[in-house]
C-alpha cells in the first residue's frame, strides 16, 4: 500500500468501471489486504466491506454481504454460524441443507437464486430480500469451511459473472486464511 | 423472538426515540440475540450491525462501527486485530498504546475523542473520520479482551451518554461471549 493511502480508500471504486472490473478490483484488494495476514475474522471482515461497497458502486441494491462458517464446535449436526458481514442483523445459525446458504454448504455448489420466493425452503433473515447468491468455500479436501452470501433487494440481482468472481474469491480465502 | 419477526427487523429503530432509548434498545436487542449463543464472532457481527443502524437512525454520521480484539496468537507484543465491523475497510492490526484504539486497550479506559486530529498519535484508517469513541472490553480479571470502536464524520459525534451505554454493552459482551 502506498504511504498516503488510507485503508478506507480500498472501498472507493471508480464509477466508470464495469461489473467485471469492479469484482476484479475486489479480488486484487483482498489479495493486497491479506498479504502477511491469515486471521480469518480480520480477513473476512474486510472482505465483507469490499463486497458491500463494490456492489453499491455498481448501483446493485445489495442489502447483505458476508459470511457463514461451518461451526466446528457443533458435533451432533452440520451447522453454519454467522461470521463477519455488512448489512442488517442476521440469523445466527443455519443447518446444512436448509435454505440457500445451507444448500450451498451441503451440496458444495454455488446457489444463484433469481427469486428467493421460488427457492424451496428459503430462510428469510430479511423479508425484503428478493434474490441471492451463495458460494461455498471449500478447502483442499473438499470440505465446506463456510459460504459467501450476498443478498439483493431486487429480483435477478446476480448472474454467472458474479458467480465467476465470487468462486475465485472463495479459492483465495482458502489460500489466505487459517480457519 | 416473535414468530413473524425477521432478524433484520432488529435494526429498525423508531425515528421518535431519544438517543438514550435507541442505545437501550441496542442493549436489549443484543441480549435477546445472544440468548443461548456464545460465539463471539457471531455475536459481535450482529452487535456491529445494531450499533451502525442505531446511530444512523439518530442521524449521527457514523462511518465505522465495530470491534478490535486482543490477538492471542501474538506473543512478543500486545496487539489488537480487526474483528467484525460495519463500514469501510479498516486497519488490520493496532499495537496497544497506539492511536485511540490502542490507548483504550492499554489504559483500559474509554477514549472519548471530540477531534481526532488533536489526539496524540492518532491512526487514520479513514482520513474522513473527525471524532471517535473507543470503549475497552475488560474481562473479570481486568484484562483487555478487545475494544468497541465507533467513528463519526463530524466533530463531537459522541458524549458521556454514548460512553454510559457502550460501557454497559462491553460488560454484556463479556457475559455473553466465549473468547
């Protein structure tokens, strides 16, 4: 980082950038911020901020951007627990297989949901959410460490473009964080 | 929680509430959300969201609300590491004694800073921050577990009223979280 750059400046995105360029900037900034830093809470807290501000710079009505992690303290079932995020207060626990986040966690496949009301068994942390993308974070042994979850107030908020960059971010998270 | 209440509704504050009432609601909501839940990441992520939305409901120009935690993995020095927050990307590490957060951590006393430019050794994560309140989170043995940090874009953003409620929140965090 240049000497005169504040950390907050990482969340300033150029208004003229395309969606691809903004999401690539998120990845580049995440990489720069995590150099020499493997604390997952710290890294995912800043990642949530990058994602939130990136989508808002693109005028995408994201109302939640953050993470759920596999809860290692729970032994009798597979459960996600709330991690760092930006947005309104969220559900603390989600069972694997339940809702969009739980489906991504158990199926280990990105869930691109254009209309949450059409998703079987959707869990509404926020009744105003209309669409959602959830990307599993899978370790080297293909175990689910957690998920990236981004919600939007509009239908069809996300596409395969978002999926591509968020899946790349998920891989980078595994490389940079000690869980 | 009532059956028809979404988690996101915890961040809806009445526009007619006084500062005292809004901050008391933060404490009450934090207590409700942490019933049966002692995961500190989960609890402080939701606490950041409560604080952010509470101050915005009061039209206080808060640009950062969140937590730094004492980094137990660092043995040769006392250092804070970034925890859950809402706002722009932030500094990852702060040495005890450095800046407003580091002073609160080492002195174990709330730092109520009306003008950050007048604070000796202020660390600017965001050049736009004008005032700040940092409350130490102290465990039963009076060790610093972390700090609550809230920044404002205006001078004199916080007063003894905020200090009172945030110090109460800090005590509640110790009661409800396993660190």
